[in-house]
């Protein structure tokens, strides 16, 4: 009789849902099951209900196979008897898993247990994997286990999801199973059958017996996983009946708590569990069916998990000569900022041309190690130092370093350029470069400075702390309907995590140094416009969801044309040791791309220079861009410099102190602007013109006029409105303003609100108006996607959306409106609030 039992268990917490599938063949009906294939006529069911070989004379092999239902964890159990001593020509094989119905097919893949099959009394049990003609022994019992004059043995074999195989047996035919052996093997083949094969001589053709064939899911550890650095989850194949009585024996190196729920065991620790191999013993555990664990021992392996920011390159000596107390060698310091110990043997350090493997070293959390070339550790005289065969050569002036795990995961990288560091004596060598801030995990960021120690650096001393680094984003449009955003964090973002005024499909692609988000717009964004996106959240490289609420302005700039961008300020006679600059002003209402414009300069003696802008550089509507060879020096010259409006152009034009002629052209080439400048344009009352820039008085005059230029009243105003500015943009470019622009929050009925005037130049326009703090946090939405008329007045009472009062301060009203032709406009105004 065939008994197929299927039982389903469902826990009330929905933590366990398993299917116990059992196939049981006891042959009580004295019949071979109808769905068995093979040499059915060579077998019979005898009077005591056993499957018996009963082959015809002249045959030497017979087999049966049957279809199987199997789970990821499977246990096979059967009784086998020989009325003879097994030999090389008389033995049976029990096929646990077979790809083919024909067990002896030349292309078959199968796991089978060979019972005997050797000459003499050395017969044993062997678990074998076969793929075509190739065979691999997974488990072999001791010699002679199947070498008696007769055999009556009950056998159990278990396959666990982990790939482990366990073999048990009872030589008396009972169920007092004893462990015989174990092994590990995994195959990707598809298995559909089990079966029996008998090899025999004529005198043994009726002396093989089989009974109680059973296939089921055993009570065993099904799988395990580390949910995070401090939690281990172990899942059993069946619910545990007595969780309060079950005991654990596992050494995690620290105290832990355990919790059983149905078939799930959760182990939690206070501190991170170090990578390594752990043995767990589960004692006194019984399933709800009262069976015991197939094996109460399991080996748990926690692999090292590598991710961006787990280790940080924190200090390096790229130019050790001349020395200031440290040896004249190059070295790199690395700090472990993760929660666990890291083995450095899986790490590599590289520059753009060479990669070197790190030697073995156990780096504890919050600890530093210094890497140098052979012989360097003795010179540094520090204990936390390791040597590589040949460290990548660090360029003195600029280079990049990459820290890899398993040669594929970029854990950290830095790029240094000494022209961006302070221009003092330390540039000449002997001082290390240090990372002044360590960003959070999954974020790449660079904050560099020269070491301040008198001896030139502090190799091997862990210093600094993890600093919250704001999400930074750069973007570029690929077409009117496609754009890319590059974040300085590794993670993934989906379309529902991005809020915008029009439909967006988003796809995340993790690059080496950032996350690239590909955006597809259902409506075109025309060149010259920008939209504001809100990035709600990002799933980081640690699989955590970080809620950001970050706003990103996505700009689709327009190629520069005549009549849009003009010279607005020029410094040509800089202070000694200072730097010259050119300031440009965008008089249009569109975002303009400055890339590929070039400048031609001739001094009064006819000597010429040229400069070409190779990188993307966008100037916003009615805004400024300053071009200089060294923006650090510029900021030092003029502390009020708006550095966010400055762009450093290596090898930029250096003007003669006497002035000259400057021309700006685009790719066409069109002459975009031209100026001839000298001290004649300066204020004649100046005692000295050194360090005083020339400012354009009316920024909106498109033609050159000497009368429209004069000396700056502030020395210079790089990046912001000129001190001598007397101009105003055309009326149509001032559609958004407030009256009044101050709110008193004492609710006395006077100045309790401001009026916001938004007057677009055309009808059929939709607009949104929002209020933000200076830090960019959304405070209130005055209107959202509202259809406008020719004149529109909105009111704001100085409160949040929840109608709660705000603290006194400055707030920014931002208006965004979309014209019928698809163009977008943005304007901002400041509003002050106080209690009086």
C-alpha cells in the first residue's frame, strides 16, 4: 500500500509556513505501485509484504524507479536485506535522486547509495554522486560494515539545504540509528526520480529484499542567516514543541539572548558578531511530531561583509622629502570604522595603474593599520604596521587611491590634489595628507588637509570620528526626456522614492564611486529650465532605508547664445601673491551651459593668452560665475567671496597690471562680449588700483561702454552683486515679489501676514509656491499646481502647515511656474518673521 501524507502547519504569528511531504511504501497490498517504472516483472511482493527481486534466469541486472516529491531538506529511509554475502557482482544501489527514469542512462545525474559491491569481507556503504561517466564519493563507511554473510540493515540518509549529507544506519534492521558519516556536495541538476538497482548472478536473482521505503522532510536545521551584524536567525524544518526546554551551546565570544517562535530561533547580541566559523549544539529539541533532530550539531559560518565606508583611508605620505621627523618613505594609513574585526588578507590597495594585495592582519574596530613597502615598518617603528611587496607609488602632486575587498567591492577611495590644499611650506614635502572627516557608511566624500603635527604626520594613530556628511548630487541631462543624477552614496532608489511635479520612471545603477539614477520623464524638459526633485529615501549599501527628504535641483542648461551672458567684473591688478578673476553675469531667465566657451586676451604690448572651458559649468538665471586659476587664493584675498559661485580653471588667464582687451566667444564662433580695460576706467580718486576690480554698473546693457565700468567700492565683489550696481532686470523678469516682506507673529492684527505677488507674462500657467527654512527644509505649501491668471496674490501667515508658529528668522519663498510652451521659471524671495 502506498501512503502519501501531506500536512501543513501555520503559526499564529505567520512566521512559519511549511509543507511536510512524505512518500511511504510498505507494500501491504502485495502489489508494486502502478506508477513505478522499469523491470517490474523482475520484482514481486512476497507473502510478508517485502519487495523482493524475482528475476528470470539469464538476467544480471534489474531496476525500478518512481517519481518523487521532494523538499529542499529530504530524508530517505529504507530496510534492505541480502540472503547472501555481498560481492563485486552481487549488490544493490538505492538511488536517492535521479534525473532520468532510466537509472543507468549514460547521461544520467544521480545520487545513490551503493550497499556492498567489493570482493571479500570489505564491503561498505558508499554515497556517490554520478554525472554521466564521472563519479564522486561523498561518504564512505568503514570497511566491512556491509561485509557479513547476510545483511539486514535499516538505513537513513539526509540531505540538508546547506549541501550537507548525513548517513545513519542500524545493522539490526531496527531504528536505533547510529551516525555512519557525513559529507558535502551540491548539484544544480534537476532530479525527478528515486529508484532501486540490483546487480546479481544467477544464484542470487531472488535474494534481494526491500521494505519500509520512506521519503520525508526531516527535523533539522534548514538554513541560517545573519540579519545584521548583531542578529543570527536559524530556521528549522519543523516547529519546535518544547522551546522553553531547548538548550543552546554556541560560543559567540559574548553574551546573547535567544527566542524561539514556531520554527524560528533568533539569537541577538549587544555587540557585532565577528566573522568566523561557529559550532552550535541544540540540546533537548523535539518537533511538534515528537521526532528529534537528525543532527544536533551545525557549523555556522559568518562571512565578512564588505561595503563602502567600512574601512577608511585616513592619512598618507605621498611626498616624504624633505623629512620633518618621519622616515623618508611613503605609507598609507587605514582605519576600521565598522562594528567588527576585519581580516586584511581579502583587501587590495591600488592607484589608477597598479594594485597590491594586503598581507594578513586582524584589524580591530576603531583601530588603525599602516601599509608601506618592504622594510618600512622598521623605519616607522610602530607595531600596527604591515608591509606589501611593492606599494603603489604615490604621486607628489595629485593621485587617487582605491581600497578594494575581494577585488570587486570598492570599500573606499580618495583623490588628492595639492593645488587644492593650503599653499604653505607643507607643499614642499615631508607632511602627510589627512582626511579631516570620516563620512558615514555607504558615502564617499573628500575632506583633506595637511597634517598639523610637528613631525609631519601621525601614522598608526586612529583619530577622527564618523561625521554625518550631507547627500550631494550632481546631474546631467542626456536628452529632453532623460537625465542622470549622481549621488555620493551607494544604494538604490525607486521611482516612488522621488517626488516631482511630473511623472518620472527611475532606475538605480550602482557605479564604483556613486549611485547613478537614470530618470525618464513622460514630458519633455526644454533646455534652459530646471525642476526640483525631492528624494524621499534611499536604500543604502547596508540594505537600510534612510529617509532623506533631500531636494535636488535638476538643471537642463541651454547652450550659450549671444545676448545672454556678459562680463560683469574683472580683477586685473591683484594684490601681490593674489589671483586675477573674471566674473560673468547671466541676464537671461534661463540656465546657460558655459562649457566650450573660450577667452582671448591681449595685453597692451600685444602679447596674447587664451583659456578654454572644458568642463560642464552652468550659470543660473540672473546669477554670477567667477573664473579664476585658484579659488582658494581668491577667497583668502576677499573673504566675502561667494565660493559656491566660483569655478577654478587651471592655467587660467593672468592679466597684465596695465589691463588689455578681453573677448569671449562660443563654439559658433560668435563674439559674446568684449571689453578693453585699464586704469582709465578706475575711479581717479583711488590712491592705488591694486586689488580693486572693475565693475559693470548696468549689467543689462549688452554693448560695451567705458562709461558703464568703474572701480569697486568694496575692493571686489566676486560671486555676488556689484557694489556699484545701478541696474535692474527688465520688468518681465521680476514677476515674483512680496509686500510687505516681514511678518509679526504676536497675532495683534498688524502685519500678521505677507502678500506674495506672482504675475507671469502669459495666461495658461500653472504654479507652486512653497516656504523653506534657510537650511532648505520645507515649512509650508502656499499653493500646489494652481492655474494662474495675469495677476495673482497669495497670503502667508508665517506659520507651518500644521498652523503652529515658527521661530523668528529668515525664510525663503520659492515660486515655480510652468508656461504653456513647457518652459519653467523659478524665483526666490526672502521673508523675515519676528515677535514684534
